[in-house]
């Protein structure tokens, strides 16, 4: 007898325990980091996880559905972390700084995934869910900037436009870090200097 959380592997004697969909996404991100999106296939993931080649199709109709799900998962995780950084009783400037650190940390630790996230988001066939999730990170920053403006802690201006400038600064830094283009400057020091200049401009 098997539990509802157990998937029987057809054509074999082994079993796959746990959440197959989550395991597929986890393995897919690892393959993405190792081989890029071209190295991803449902059949190869099934082989890696020791399940039947048909098992992944229960969760993803095809490879594109897998890529979309990876992007959704990535944006969901990023937005949750940024939302947590933006919340709290700390002054707006402190939360904006933590927001920047959080984004750079995610962008550097999950560089191939982030690249996929933006690629899939901007695809003409992207879903509304994906587009909404993709805009939420910027919206979190814009809401925090608007909060700072209401408290006279942030300069006037369109919060979305100011958030875009801030995002561009932190994203650009992350790209330099991933490309090993910061020379001898430690990433943490580069992040703090960028935030210092950015926050000074937002005051």
C-alpha cells in the first residue's frame, strides 16, 4: 500500500517518495545551472530522479511548461524574500537597503535561474500569472518608496520610476558580480557602496 505522497514508478521496482513536482523543479534548477536551458528535458529529469519517463508529464505537459514553472517558482521565491525585507518597523532607508541586498543575493546565487525568469517573462507567449509575478518585485520597491515619500524620507517623483532606477543599479551590480567584473572589490563592499550612493540620491 502506498500513501498519497508516493508515486509508483511504472516499469520498475523502485518508488519515488515525496513531492515529485517539487523534486523535478529542484533538479531542473540544478541542471539549468550546470548545462543551461538547452540541457533540460523531461526525460532526462525522470532518469535523474529514478522515475518512469512518463512521470513528469503528470505535472508538466512539455518542456516549455517546465521552464514556465521554473520561472514562476523563481519569481515566487524572490518576491517572498523581497516582501519580507520590505516589511517591518525599521526606517524606510534601512528597509530599502535590505531590499537591495536581498535582490543582489538572489541574483548572484541563482544567476542562471534569474536569466531564465526574465527571458520567459518577456516571451510573447508568457502567461498573465508569470507577467504579474515578474512585476511584483518592482512593485514591492515602489510601494516602499511611496511609504518613504509619505513620511518625507524619500524625494518626490513617480515611485515606479524611482524603483526602476534603484532596480537597475542593483541588477547591474549583480551582473558585474556574476561576470567576475568587480576586479578586487569584494561583493559585500560593492553592494554597500552602491546602496550608499543610491540612498543618498533617493533622500
